[in-house]
């Protein structure tokens, strides 16, 4: 079980999915902080926490300024979510 952190109840600004938990992509036990990036479990959009821990769609420039390791982690998280969704669909309980 991956560590999870509660966060303020809110909806994904992209797909509207209700989001109230986050899991760190790097398996560290750190809770997200303002400015951190995350991936929507519903639509795999890259999102960013603002100062009030509300999820925002980040500026493209902010994504382009990420270091290679962070980008790799975000892409790995997107791939993980997509493969979990595909697995669930193949079992017929999507
Ligand atoms: Zn979403």
C-alpha cells in the first residue's frame, strides 16, 4: 500500500473528478507542499498545488522548467495510473 496523504476535498480542474488524497510518486513519506506537482487519478492531467493547496492546471512554462528527474517521475506516475486503469478495464470492473 502506497502512503497516502489527505488533502482538501476538491475537484480536478481538468476532468472534475473528486480528489481528496495524494500519493507521493517517489515513495517518500512527504506530504505535498504548495508548488508541488501531482497527477489526477481520473484523467492523468499534470496538476500543481497552489499556496492554498488547491489544484491548478500549471502553466506550460512551469512544466518545461521541471528538472529531468521530476519529469520522469510525473510520466512514470501517469503510466502507472494508465496501466492500472487498463488492468481494471480488462477485468470488466472499470
Ligand atoms: Zn482529472
